[in-house]
């Protein structure tokens, strides 16, 4: 009888532990881990959350213009500015405009793009977000297909180009004189 009682007790213990959850809803590690599909990064009190590129209907489509989405949050006591986003291995990102971060506020919305990327192949793209004061944070940003919750997101309006990851070489020596008459010359934006 004691063997039978022991077997029943063991079965009850196993059954009760199987029903309990190993996930503590108040676990600080779980609470501080963003629950989203995009890339997340932190640098000196600035948080980049849910960063992703919005591709075509299929992520296997050729790389064209892709909207860049990210929620930028400042947990700093002074303003900051997203200066640029660079792409490792080629490609460019044009920001929609200046992205200013006010102290202790979210600077962007999850349903509004912060820029446009072009020439970026692949499903994950190494990108660096550079802030004026906080510094830089590097992340592998995923490319999401335009379907499901991403289907209704708007495309990004044109923005100001940010520098690419490779600066242009500077010329040394005197500036050459133009060979085109001034009335036919075009000015390059500076």
C-alpha cells in the first residue's frame, strides 16, 4: 500500500508543477525587455525601440526604397538630436528631417517613418544610429514585409540625406577655375 501511496503522491507533485508557469509576470528582466519585432538599442540614456525597415510584400523582393521606422525615447535630462543613421556595407539613409529628442519624452511615433533607406539588400541590416550627445548605437535592423500589422504603415516622405558610412575624399590644393560660364553653372547643395 505504501508503494501505491508514494506513486500517487509523486504523480500529484508532478501534475501540480506542470500546471504552474515558469514565467513570473513581475520579473524585472521581462519587464525591461521590449516586446516588439524590430531592433532595440540603448546609448547613454537614449533608447531606440522597434527599429525596422519596411520592405515590399515579400522580403525576397529586390531592395528599393524602404521606410525606416523606430521609436526614439530620451531618458536624459537634456535635449539631444539624431544626427544620422548609417548602413554598414553600403546603402544610404535619408532622415525625414531633424529628429530632436526632448528630455524624458518619446521623440517619434511607431506609425511614422523617420527616414528612407535605399540600396540595402538582405533581411537584417547592420545600422548605426548616431546622436549628437549620447553617441552611437549599432543594431541589426530587420526588414519587414509589407503585410499583417505592417501593411497599413505609410511610406516615408523625402528627407535630407545623411552622410554615408564612407566619407568622400577631400581635395588638396587650389580650387580649379570653372570652365563653364557662370550663367550656365549649377550650384551644388552645401
